[in-house]
C-alpha cells in the first residue's frame, strides 16, 4: 500500500488583544496570533500537510479567509473536516511531525496537550503525532517576536 507525504508551512503575526491558540491549546500569553480564524498556526500547517499528501490543494482553497463562515473558526474543527475529506478521498493519516518556531512564550510544557488535541482531530494515536519547538535565535520575524511560524509533514495511506 502506497504511503504519500505532504508538507505544510504557516506563519501568523502576534497581536495584542488576541487569544494564543496553538495546536488546539489555548496558552496564557499577553499577545495572541492574528488572523481570520483563531490563527492556530500549527494546526494550519498540519492541515496543509494532510491536504498536500492527498493532492487536495491547500487550506485557503477549502476555508477562504474571505468567507465569514470561517471568522474566528476553531482550527481543530477545520482539521477534523479535512480528516473527513481525506476519508472521502480514500485516505487515512499515518503520522504527523511538526516544528513550531516561536521565541516566546516557552511552549514545551504544552506539548502533550497539543499532541492529544491534534491526534484526536486527525484520527491518530498521540504517539503518531510529534511536535517540536525551536526559536529564531533572535533572528528574523520569529526571533524579534513579531510572529510564530510552523512547519509540518504528514504521511497518509489508502484507508
Ligand atoms: Mg494560517
């Protein structure tokens, strides 16, 4: 049975007065990620990785930010919908790996909660969902604390 791989990348700006939601987990912070939905950068990268593996386009195609339906959307629900679309296309996720680039706050203590949330929405065991954390070493938009970026890879197989 063939295994297919896809990649995803996303970034969002940090802004005052916004919630910080990453990997489906709300994190106490002074600033949150700005965007049309809840701007969950990690979940968005993961959605693009899954869509990429299945050859189904990208998140903007399925959930356009011009559509009021997706304003303040819970990205975990979008991930769940993508998992269903994959199923309709005859695929199921096998594993997911992601890297989050964030200067602060420190997020490693939320790793297990993120893995659990992402795994539930993807129909995977948490052991098949890995989340890694790095910083920008004070360089670029991540390093200056202007935003957070995420990179993900997913593999899928025939359901
Ligand atoms: Mg996004």
